[in-house]
């Protein structure tokens, strides 16, 4: 609280939020869209599976080291690491969603001569959303963790950098305060942004929970 | 006119249809009956353009074809009204018009305005099947392909929806192909009956006299009995010697 009162809490929080969120939004959009496209072709989806497993298995810290070599010190390293660690998550969820689209519903749509665009918007995407939302929430949590970790090693601004400073000063209170800040940011993004989005995009599910 | 011309089809090494030729003219109703796995649904999928036959040709000169399946296949994320309007949407009808037409059809199917706002999971199985039937009829088809649409419904509901389809047939010059396990249903609704045996061969074919509306229950039961007396039909359903063979071996 004192950090915020003194006005030195906000700038690192904003900076870290920007890095985590820009990386996350990019990864969520691109990963989901690529997963949707890859999922349209069974062969491509199967080919991508081992690639995904490898990408998901590489420890974030390894990416940070590589990014440091490629991009040097600075925000780009953090954003890159966020993208590269969260994109496979959303991509894998989208492919899994595409794999489980109901063949019978597709037949029904085909029997009415539904076009490709209609099938994408009315069949694939609504079905995919129920796979994507959980993946987005996991990816969002990952984005904060990775952003802070990358900052700790690669920048001198942001929550991660402030944590590094607290470590040097052996200041437990300060370190705890920054951890709290990260948690609060994560919670507020999930409940102020993702939950309302879910409600808007999946109205039929709201009804399900309300009536049962 | 819909004609299957020497249609054969295989799934892997299993033959499901063998050299089948038949045609359906406007206003007629044909039932396809046969044991499970005899290729009835495959035949319908071919007619509906969902499947290319292994060999043979299919000709469909009906302007609009609609299908109703055994499961309702409603889309869970659309409310009942938008589900009914889905076929119209596929044809590119504007939102306002398709909702009006959907609501009109829904009314004849005894779906209330309240039901139309509900999502499929909030409706009963019977209601969902009404929605599915409404979705098919909303596009005002000339040919209606029914794949056991009423087999999961109770007898009261079944009869109600059967009468509804019969009514549609008499109002418009709708042709119907009806797949069913239920011989009573087949004879109640259709002008001709085709019997397929396992392997998808057409083994028996007959016409049912009188118009569906003038058929009495007695007449229908009588027709079922005489259909079941046919050796080809008994063989197709494996009725002929299954019980007696068991008795002999015992």
C-alpha cells in the first residue's frame, strides 16, 4: 500500500501488465486462429502434435535465455517469451476443439447446403469456444508468471525488475508486496475481462448454470 | 424426381448397398425398411448429397431437399427459433425474414413463443424433434428425407408428428422418403414399401393401396401381417428360421 501511496507502485505494474497482456492477446488470437485452420485438415493437425508437445515442454526459462541472446536486455525479451510459451497452449486447445466437432452436426449443416463461412461461424467457432476459454485462462496465468520471470532477468523496469531489487536489498515486505500486486492484476484481468467476455460469447452456457 | 441408379457402396470391405435402383416421384411417400446396418441411412445420405456412392448414379431434380435425422442435431448454442431458421440462413435469407418464417412454422408445430427463446438443452426430446422437423420444413422442401426421425418418441407424440407430416404432404406436393424400423409407421404413412436385407440388396417391394388418411387401424395391422408373411421379408429380418432352429438344437 505504501508503494502505491508513494506513487512508485503503478509504473512497474502498468509496464508488466502491458508486456504480459500484449503477449497474451497476440498468442490467444494467433494461436486460436492457427489452431482452427490446422484443425480443418486432419493431416496438418496430426503433424503439429509432436511440435506442440515439444513447444509446451520447453521450460520458459530456456526461452528467456534464448530471447536474451536474440533480443538483448529489454521489454521485447519479456513479450517474446510470453508469446512463445502461451501460443502453443491456445493452439493445442483449438486443435483439440476442432478434432471434437460433431460430425453429425456438420452433416446436418451440409444437408442444408451450408457454406464454409456459415459452418465456421455457426458450428466450429461456438464449439471451439468451450475449449478455448479454459486454455485462455491458463495461458493468462502463464503470461504473468513468464513476464515477471523474464523481467527479473532481462530488464530494469517492471514488477520483475522491482522483485530483483527487493532480493538484492533482502527486503521481504517489498517482495511480498510485488507478489500481491501480480496476483491482484491477474485476478482483475480474469474477472473484469475474460469472464464478461465468456458470458457475452456463450449466452447458452449462462442459462445452463442459472437454471440448474 | 429422385432416382438411385444401380447404386452400390462399400465401407471398407463391407458392402452396404448392392446394385439398387429406385425412383421417387413428386408427392409420393416411400418407406425403406430393413434390419439394422442394411444400408438404409447410407442410401438416404446419398440422396441428400452427403455421400458420394461407390458406384452408380444419383439424380435429384427436386428443387429443395431437407433431411431430418434420428437425433435432433440442433445446435446447442442457438435458441429454438434460430435453430429452426438455420436452413433458411444457409440459403442466405435475411435475419428478419427467416425469424418470421421460423416463428410461423413453429406455431404450426405447437411451439410457443416462450419455447422459441429457449436453448435446446432446456427443451424436452420431443420439443427438440419438433424443432428439427421445423428446421427441415422451414425451407419449404419438395423432397423430405426422414431418417427414423420419430423412433425415440412416445407413441402419442409419434402419431402427432406423423399426422403433421401427412398434412404437409397433402397441402404441398411434398415427396417423402422415410426410413424406419417400425412397420406400422411405414404402412400408416407411405404409398410404397421397400425392404432391404443385410448387404443392402432390395429384396421386396410393394404398394400400399388407399390414401393414408383413409387407412383404418385394422387395415394397417392387416397390411403389416401380410407383409410379414412374405418369405423375402422374413428372410431379410432373419425371422424365418431363427426360432425354430433354436428349438431344434435344444
